[in-house]
C-alpha cells in the first residue's frame, strides 16, 4: 500500500495567466490539461517528471453548482490563488479507501490531443473540506501518459516535487497516511502552504 507524491493542486483564477506567471517567475513551463466533465473545472499541467502541479479553475459556474464535488470546488476556488491540495498516488487505492472508510470514484478527461486519461480517486471530498489532508489517486493509464510526463517546451529539467509543507496535526496526518513516511513537512496554517520543486542542481519553493 505504498504512497508517493503525485501532484499538488494549485487554485487559480485564470489558467493561461497563471501558467504564464509560473513560466516568467520560475521558468516552469505548462501545457493545457482539459475539462473535468460534471465538475465545471478545467486544468493546466506543469509537468515535473514523476509528479506535477495542477493549476485548476472553475470555468463553468452553472455546471459546478449542479454537482456535489463541483460545489466543493466552487467553495475552495473562491479563495486567493495558491496551493490547495496534496494528492498522493496509491499502489492499492482500494486498501487505502477501506482503511479510512472512503468511497472510490472514477473520473476521466480528454487531453487537447483527444487522448482520454482516466483515474480512480478517494478522499477528495474530505480533502476539500479539510485541506490539510491529502487525497489519493490511482491512474488508469500507462506511465508515459502520466501528466507529469507530458512533453513541454521551455524551462529547466524538473526532477519532481521534492517536498510539500502542510499545516496539520501530526497525529491526525500520520493516521491518515497509515504511518508511512513521506516528504511532507509540518508548519503554517491548516492547509497546504508551500511546495519544493527540484530543478536540475537546485530547487525552487512555491508559496501562495
């Protein structure tokens, strides 16, 4: 039941503007992701190799308001731009869900090239209500279709998310993770507060 950092969700108001800002400030290039049918949201991907940043925004208010998860996104994405959620890849998402009493859902989206990618997830509703807790994902796609592996032009070679800082109760977080050790640092308000990205021989730190 191994866990590892898959991606960090970053709330934004304008996907293209946010992507341009990351490119300008940190030389982190991004690509369009796609729409999340039913949720009223869309994303932009910052590929980092084994992991990625997911820029997300509500693009259809009515669609979001009509769905329970869409309404949760509306509530969270109304806050200022910045890091929102930590997502962990689970080698056995059914076991994680059973341990924590979570339901497992399935979602898919079309990339701009028309290729569908799908995934199973658990704990998203809990994380949207308590953003200091991560949610879990299991991709139904070959490794080369993982968003972190998306080809992108410009910027330095990224080696992935090296750490995430979260404001959380240590015991609650440890119980949620099943006691597994991950590069999650504690500190700050009760939410995701910062992300360390390894770039070649250095590192950049992203904060809200």
